[in-house]
C-alpha cells in the first residue's frame, strides 16, 4: 500500500492542507460547510478529514463558524495580508528582546519598504528626539 491507501490523493502535511483550505475559503464569496469544502477540493479528502481540519483551524483562531442547517459554515477571520501580519506579531511576541527583533527587521528592509513603513506609522510626533 502506498500513500493512496483510501482512494484519495497522496498524503500531505497538515500545514499544507490547512493552507490549501484557507486559500479556498478566502476565494469563496461566503462561508462554506465541510461538504462544500470537500466538493471544491475535488474529493481529495474524506468529509470527516475536512471536518477535522476545519475544526482545528477554528480552534487556532483562523476561522469563524456559524450554524447552517445541521453543519457549520466556516470563513477566514482575515485576509492573506492579515494572516501574514498575525504571523509576524506572533514571532515578535515569542522573543524576549522585541527591540532587537524590530531593529534587525528594519535593517533588512529595502529603502522602498522602509519609506512605506514610515508612511504607515504616520508623522513623527517627537521631532526633537
């Protein structure tokens, strides 16, 4: 028996499946039920596998869910840029020396990105410092 033991696609890492499902949900016009997700994946996963992945993603705070009939419908809590920002914040919060992390991050920015960040942070409120 190979990786295709249940007549489904090859086994992939949970993170890859989560990313695939997250992309699918971000492209959807409305929240999707596990059955709708499974259908859009082309039946690569069993219904119960999709339910498990969606439940885990909801527990991680990546998805919201609302009752729709006898199932839940799931939607992402934010867009792709929002998820990237969350990952950046998580990394920053895990480090004891925030100043060093931010300084290294800023040092690595291109001039264009540094200018954009300055614009986003707003005008300097303390020009004499």
